[in-house]
C-alpha cells in the first residue's frame, strides 16, 4: 500500500531536485499535502501512514509540479499568514514577508493611543497586509490604501471584507499619493526597492511576483524618491512617514531623507537580524 507519507516523501525529492533548499522542500511537500487533504498538521502526523483518498494523487501531483517549477507556495495555495491574519494572495500582489511585520510594530508605536482616531495611508498596499494589520491593532484608525494596480486593489478589498475591517479602509487606485488631497497622521509604505540589475540574481520564486511591486529602478530608490517628494504635503504637522527599504540602502535612504523638504529623519529601525529595515521620518 502506498501511503500519504510515501507520496509526500517522493514529492520532497522532486522539489529538492528542482533546486529548492532541503528544509523548504520538506515543509512545502507536507503543507501541500495538508492543503489538498484539508488536514491540520496534527492530523497529518497522526494519519499520514494511511492510503490517500481517491482524489488525492491528481491534485497533489499538479500542485507539486507547480512548486517544482518554482512557483511560490503562497500563490499555489492562495494565502499567506501575516501578523496572525490569513491574507489571500495571487500573482497580482507581492507575498507578505515576516520582516514587514516590523512596520506594523513601529506604526503601533507611532499611534500609541489605541483609543485615539487617526488617519493613516498605506501606499502601495498590494494584498492590503499593512492596512489590515493596522486596522486590527488600531480600531479607531481610518485608513486609505492606495495602489497603482487595479488587481491589487481588488485583492486588498476582498481581504478587508474577509477579515471584517472594511469599514475602516477605503481604497484608491493611484500612483503612490498622486491626486490624494487628505493629510494623514501616518503614512506607511513597503515600496518596490529591488535594483533593476539584480533581476537575474534573485530567487526564481521572487521573479514570479509582480515587477511593479519589486523593482525600483537602477539603484532601487526611484519609488522611494517619489514617495519622499510627495509625503510631506500629505502629512499633518508632526505626522510620520514609515517605509521599508533594501539591505545596504540605509546610508542612501538617510541622505535622501535629509534632502527631502519638510521631512526630518527620526531614525532607522533594525529587524531581528540587526539589519536596518524601516525608515522613520516626521513632518517638521
């Protein structure tokens, strides 16, 4: 008898042969099986020595083939966890990263009084992960989520409805803050910041994600420059702009902020690996 466990073991080897790191291949093969079966991890470890149901092999093999082609797991199953929330995703949006959760932490520090109303902009919202997490943590905040992509706006709006925070969030299809007239207490953004010339060097999985959400020009800073140029006029006096940036860009980002009219550098927040990750600025 071929068991579920044996089928997963074969899939692991297929994923490893496709160039996927061993620990990731092990995890993804199991998670894909759990997804097809509708099982929890606990049930998998308890029952994987039984024969698979009749519909399992065809569905499982099809999804493993997609993963072996280096399609990201999140796109295959259509979801990604972020800040404890299940975010639906597709190839139209960037997959939320664990390191971007630092942005939510800093945003909550800026909006320290959870009972106080605040107007927040999430610029380049993608899946809506930042807007959704901030809405959950700051239920009195009103959030405008912008994105240049209509498909991304549709996904973010769907996630807001699914997670029950749609009443707090409005969506606007626009380039950054173009034609946005409101002034905000806080602007957050995870802009595209990969250098155009790094395209060939990044993982195949990342290359599956939308170019508009990844690439920031020759030096990776084009979108950040435009964001800084627009942000001061869209912040209330004393309001804050937070944005994520690439490894090794901390000096360049600091210089850009120092030359941005109406903005003052407050600091850089480091992630758990002690890498500068979030720039914190304030309107003066």
